[in-house]
C-alpha cells in the first residue's frame, strides 16, 4: 500500500519525542542504506550522486533538502518507516511544518548538526539567532554561524526577516522566539 504525504496523520507527542531521538541513533545514522530500497530517496539522490548506498545522515539531508517537494512523491510504508527512523517528518499542515523547522533549529543550536539543509532553514535560523534571548548565547552563536555558512555557499538566497513571515516559514517572530526558547530550556541548552 502506498501512502502519500497528504495521508499522514498528525503526530502525537510520543511520536515527536521519538523523532527527536532518531537523529542521535548512531546505528541508523552511520549505517549505509541501499537507495534501491527507497524509491523516493533514490529519485532525490539521482541528481546529486551516483552512489548506490548512503549513510543515514546523507539520506536525511536529501529528504530534508527536498522539503515540501516530498508531497509530490508517493512514499511507501517501508520508506515512510525509514524516514521516521531518520527523524524526517513530511509536514502535512502549517503546524507540522513549523515543528519541523523548530526541530532543525534545535539540532543546530545543540550542535547536533552544523548546516541547514535549505535556504528556508538557513533564513529561519538566522532570524532565530536574532530573536532568542541572551540566556542562550551558545545557541545564538551556532544558529548564526550555521546560517552564515549556508549563505557563503549559496549567495543570494538570504531574505529579509519580514519575508520569512510573509512566505509562511514561521507564523510570526514572537511565536518563533517563544517556541524555540521553550525547546532550548527543555534540553537545557545554553
């Protein structure tokens, strides 16, 4: 049975917690995965590599870089389960998309990952670094540095802060600040 991105059910808190832990599962993230086993991943990788196997981090990067374009693919149950193991969520509504963006910011703020996967993430991280409180200096520095690295590699993709809200990447800046600060406090980030 194939499941499209639009068929997904909203995540429970338990599912969201499991996804947060997935990125730290070294067995999945460091193992090599056959692209032939995952048609959507194979299609995403075809323009970037000739490899037949990728490690979990590279797989996750490809899924996240595709972003909302994942909705155009029919994702099998097997591949959807693999995506969940990697901590990839296919957002089906604005709230889920916001949660995915916040989790990306949290991963960079904690030092789990060093680079955004897309211009959208880089722009949100740049603004997040500006709006989070001074009680998170290390997180601010990581978010700002990650966005700067992305824009060095992809000049011309930065947009103004107001444009981030206009494009719907975040609902508003105070909400971004409040939700991200809450997540940072929960993980005792600095």
